[in-house]
């Protein structure tokens, strides 16, 4: 079966849910660090992400991990990861169920 845009996007999201922020024990997808995942017709992936803070000491490591792990997904032609701080990340981006799990609510 040939991969589709939907199956690739789903695989990318699952992949991102296995990458954890080193300071907060939550995956980067549920933490709200992933703003957008796009897959075009040729199965090129573009990810728009942020960090919890502009001076995050793990930024380069996390950025590279997102790129490398996504490149391992079968069917992905290319991966472009863009880092942005607009809008800046805040605790409001964490879903309520995760906040409860972390004891923030």
C-alpha cells in the first residue's frame, strides 16, 4: 500500500508524540510545541515548531531530533523543520488534561 498524505501526517504526529521535552515530562506534540504539520502531494513534510523559551538550552538537540525522527518514516520524501517564536509558547498551550496530569490545575 502506497503512503498517502493522511497516513504520513498521522505517522509524523505519532513520531512527535514520542519526542519529549527534557525539562517537562510531556511529549512535544501534547506540550503544544508543534504549531503545524503539513504534508504535500509528493510527501514532503514541513513542520513548524517552537521551544518553551527562546534561550532553551536543548533547542538544537530537539530541532535535530524532530528532523531526524521524521526522516525515518517510510514514504517521507523530505523534511523541513522551521523554528518560530511567533506566537511565543506559553503554558496556555498545554491541554487541560495534561495540565491536570502535571499538577498544574
